[in-house]
C-alpha cells in the first residue's frame, strides 16, 4: 500500500462523510450538494479501484506487460456514474427549484401522515388512555353492536344474536 492509496481512501471517505451529512439536512440545496459530493466520491472510488494510474489498459502482447495493465472496467463504470450523477442532479435541481417556487423556501416539511403513524404507535405502546373503559371502544364509535370486546350485551363476530 502506497501513500496515494491512503490519501485517496481518506479523500473518498471524507467525500462520503460530508455528502451523507449534507443529505441529512432539511434544506433541499444541501441535499443536492450532498448528492453531488456522493457522486464525486463514487467516481474517485471507482477510479482508485482501477489500479495504479499510468498503466496501459490493453496489453502489448508479452506476458510481462499483461501483468502490469490497468483494469478498464472501473473507468467505464466511472463514466457511467458521471452520466447518472449528472442526470439525477439535474432532476433534483428541478425539484428543488419547483419546491422553492411553490413554497418560497427550500425547507423540507414534516410528513403529516408519518407523524400520525408515529403518534398512533406511541399511543398503542403506552396502553389504554385513562379516560376510556379498557373493556370497550370509544363511546362515539358505532360498530353496530358487533365489537368483540364489548360487555354490554353485544355479540362477537360469528355469534348469533
């Protein structure tokens, strides 16, 4: 392992760390910048995986030269990753611009449905509410008298009336 490999590993790790940190922010522009940094880190990782720079990708015909060739596949994958990163960046920039035009800022809002699911889970884990009867449903619920946990003469599903 040489100094270039260690330096590139630190650079790739730094790009990934900063990219993930930015993607966890609430600002859409920071999310886009984090995605761009992740794309650059991926490109560098693929190029480092190709081997020592400066070696020819095609062997000249001798067995000694074929042992010292570079792998062309990571270079092709890096070119593909560049195109994919560019396309997704353009798409994310368009989404961020549209969100900014509609709301006037680039903050990501909380998902209302997500919050409702979270509070429902917290209520279920906390147990029954103190103002409710543990044996029955809420008084405003009309289920036709077929609730299985009623003690007021209603029938459970599958029972005859």
